[in-house]
C-alpha cells in the first residue's frame, strides 16, 4: 500500500512538472533570454526587418518595371450608333442604325517603364542607410532599456526576499520575547504595558511580512513578463543577493568613465542620425527643382471576332508597339518649392542644434551619474556598518531589558532602530544597483 501511495505522489509531481515546467535562471541567463524573447525587443527586430524590405522597395523604384495586361470583352448586346441615312443613299434627314466593331475582342500587351533620371530617387538611395540605421538605433535603445529593467527587477526580487528574511528573523525574536515577557507578567515581574509594546511591534512586523511576500510575487511576475516567460510557469532565481553585489557591482573603470567617448551613447547616435535624416530631406526638396526623365515601350496584340475563335489558327491578330520618352521639368510653383526647401533647411539646422544639446546633456549626465554611483557606494558601506552596529545594540539591550535595566518602551525604540537600519541597508543596495545601471547605460558598457 505504501509503495502505491509513493508511486501516485511521484506520478503527480512528474505530471505537474510537465504541465508547468520549472526554469532556474541566473542574472546573465535572464539577460540572454530577455534580449531574445522580450516582446518589445521582438517588435524592434521586426522594425529592422521592415527597414530592410523598404530598402529593396526604394532600390526597385529605379529599376525596370514590366507589366502585362490582358482584356477580354464580350458584348452581350452591342451598342447602336445613329448616322445620317443619306451616307448610304437613303433619304436626307433619316438616320440609319449601325453597330461598329465585333462582338468579342481580346487585347493583350506588355509595358516596360524605366526611370532614367530623378533627383528624388537619388536622394532616396542615400536615405536607405539612414532609415535602416534609425531602426537599428531604436532596437539598440530598446535592448538597453529592457536590460536595465531586467537587472533592476531581478535584483528587486532578491532584495524583497532578503527583506523577508529580516522580517522573519525579527518575528521569531519578537515571538520569543513575547513568550518570556508574558511569563514574567504572569509571575508579577513585569508590567502589562511591556507585553503590549511587544505585541504592537510584532503586529507591525507581521503586516510588513505579508506585504513583502505579496510584493515578491508581483515583482517575480513582472520579471517573467520582461523575459517573455510564461507567467503560469515556475521561475527560480539561481543568483543570491550577495552574488549580485560581489559580481562587479563595485567595479567601475574610473578612467574609462571620465574619458568615455559619448559618441557611442545611443541618444547621441540617434541625434546624429536625425541630423543625417534632416539633411537628406533638405536635399530632397532641392532635388525637386531638377527634371525627371523616364522612358517606356509598349507592345500590344488585338484579336476581334463575332464568335470565340481566338484559339483557332485562322484567327487574325493585329500588333502594335510604341516607344516613348517622358520629361517633366518644374518651371513655376508659386514659390511653394522655395518655401518647402527653406522649411527643410530650418529643420536641418534644428537637428544640428539638438545634436549639440544632446552631447552636452549626456556629458553632464555622465558626470552626475558617476558622482551618484560613488555616493551610493559610500552609503552602502555606511549602512552596512550601521546595520551591524544596530544588531549589536539590539542584542545588548535585549539582555538589559530582561535584567530590568531598561523598559519595554526603550527596547521597542531600539528594535525600531534596528528595523530602520535593515531597511536603509537594503535601500542602499537597491540604490547602488540603479546608479550602476544608469552609469553603464550612458557609456553603453
């Protein structure tokens, strides 16, 4: 019987794992999966593919365009025309009813168009690279933002779990204290207020614990969403908070940061690409002053009959062909072209000004980010030391309280000081991670 129970339990566990597979991911693995499966990144990749298709669409505009046509007509009732009867020897003033043409007709032909010269086409060829780079820049910026969010969210899950550990530890300590103080109160060695003080603190800790456990589930769900991971499947994180902290969180190349080439920054590159785009739009408006030249050649065959005999060898076909050259020369547009050209030139100047503004802004942001990161490191070590001191103080005052040296109210204040130190320590880690991410995103590290 026991063997059967074990068998059914094992089968149920295996079935559950197949239904909801479990994935265990480190931060690096999460970043790899996220950059592949995140829906925003997938959309950005599709935009790049669309840009490549648009590239060939633009190129094809200047290549030979061949079109074939086929028309078949069958007049169910042929139209009647009236002409003067005197043309056929009739009475003057009378009209004769005449049907022209045959009842069935077929027209088939081929047309070839070739662009010889068009200024806008030449500008369009130059714009291909700019347009393609625009979509690539958008994709890279999306990847940078998603990576920042993955690191931040992954770390937030670990920070929340560390907070839960603190809260559970505090809860166990308070429950132990409450049991001892109640015993002292029953024996008349302590006041009821001391019991109430501990109960009050314990109630607050329990409330924070429930809140933190909910936050952990929500944050883990957000991480799954960022990774493009099924939200119903289980996800385990293999990295600990300590591993995240020790894995290069304190390592920043100061010289590289201070002398970093801001031209590699994605926002600067987007601004530079915008300058190129506006420059080409300006050239496009200028090109509209130039003539457009194209050529074409058509070839047609026509077959006519009152019956459908087009498949017979005796059917006569009449061919025609024409070659032509088309030249369009803009002469006067009531100054509309001039206004559009000047407008495009002003947009070009605006883009150059925006580029300079972006460069200066990024330089200042880089300096500020480095200072913020340096300060976050100092705060981390300060709050880490403060936490150690607060734990020692709380342990010592626990003994003092049970020796009757301090009151329950004083112990509560010291415990709150410990809890505040725990929160400050976790916030300093979170702040350090955020500042490191911001700094690295600015230098595209």
